[in-house]
C-alpha cells in the first residue's frame, strides 16, 4: 500500500466536513427538520440531512478506489450498491416516512444480494475453536447484517454517538484488513472513519445537523456486509467482530429483548436505551465521550482476540464485563434521574 493511497483518507475527511455543512444548509432551506417530541433527546428543530454527506463521501471513495485498483472493482461495485440502496431508502424514509414492512423488505433484499455476490463464511472462527454452521450460515449472516443495520438506526439517538462508534469500528476494521493485505477494504474503512469524523464536526453536542436514516442505515449495513466479508475471506474472528461493535450491539439487543418481554411495540420510538438514560443525567457530549473511550478499549480487546494474543475466552469475558458494568451504571443513573 503506497503512501499516496493513504492520502485518500484525509481527502475524505475534508470532503465529508464540507459536504456535511452543505447538507445542513440544504436541510435548513428546505425545512427537512427533525422536530422534537416527548421521546426526543433534543429541544429544537434540527436538519436531519447529514447522512447525504456521509453517503456521498463513501461513494466517491468507492469510485476512486475502483479507478486505482481495477482488480477490486467487483467488490467495490457491490459495496457502492449497498451504500446507494440504503442511502435512497433512508432518504425516502426521512422525507416521507416508510412502513416497517417495506423498510425490512428492502434491507433483506439488499443484504441478501450483497452476501450472494461477495460470499459468506461456511464456518466461523471462535478463537481456538471453529463452528461449522452448515446451511444456517447464510441466514445467520443475513440476520446479522439486517440487525446491525437497524440497531445503528436505533442507537442514533443523541449527538455524536453514531459518529464516534463508527469512527472506532471502521478504524479497527481498517487495521485488520491492512494486516491481511486487503488494501481496498482497508482504505474504504479509512474513508468511512474519515466521513464519520467530518460529520462529527457538525454533529457534536449541541448538534447542528443529524445523521438521519440516510446515514445510519448506510453505516450499519456497510459495516455488517464488510464484517461478513472479513469473516468469509480473511478468517476474521466472530467474537472479535462482536466485541468491536459491542457498545451498540449490547445496548440495542438488551433493550429490544426487554421491550419484547414486556409486550411493548418495538418499532415505536422510546427513551429506554442505556445511553439515553445516561444522557438524561450527564448530557450528550459526556455519554458520547464514554462511548468513544469504551469503544476504543473494546477495539483493543477485540484486536487482541483477532490476532490471537492470549486465550480467547479471557478477551470475551473482559469485553462482556466492561459492557455489563457500563450498562448497570447507566441504568442506575437513569433510574435515579427519572
């Protein structure tokens, strides 16, 4: 990987920052605003057009990489298709509001097509062990991609949180891909991290623009498809992938399970996530900083597992203990505040 190739990342950062400002201005002019309600975490109308800037930056990165690396054009074309499909779906939902059935159908179709074209692992690396999932491998991978797409949408509820999580996860995946010589994927993850950082310039509390579904769906599905590709082509450790995404996966999965068990309508907006409880006490910036730090520590733990540095079980338990501790603290804080 040449030094010149790495210049794509700072270029993506500058592009995303400028495009986000333009998307913010566009949203204000056209009144494409997220108005506060009883379940909102903000108190004034804010344009939710920032995802357009992130998606445009990613598509530009795919185009540049396809020009520079002709042998990876097929891979990059599929990923560009995923980005475009989710950006369009999210934009339509942001503007008009789509039913959950249609959203899920488009997500399933896009994810299934991407996995069919790029491949999926027939067995999963679990550190020292391997799991042969047989015919269940494809539906498990499909479920993972679609769940990650939606949990990113669920977790994008306070200023900065989705951007900092994406920054950490994309940077970590980029290092993993670089270590195995997957240059195109490493650089694309670098572009995603840069796009998240450029967007964060305008999304840090108090946010002047929100990501919107056109950004959160793109981030979630792209990371989902790329993680499956890493497991299929480069033997990424499944527990390591879960750990590096642990903040979002743990909070969203636990909250969904709790709401299902209590008979709530899970598709309706709410304020019962751990991060929302903590934000109600300490504010958006403090919680997003905690997510950044916790995500960074989990990335180190996950990388130790990915590169087989020590017993796998020790890393899994370490990561789970940190997530459980953070969730318990947020729950108690929110309980005292409510």
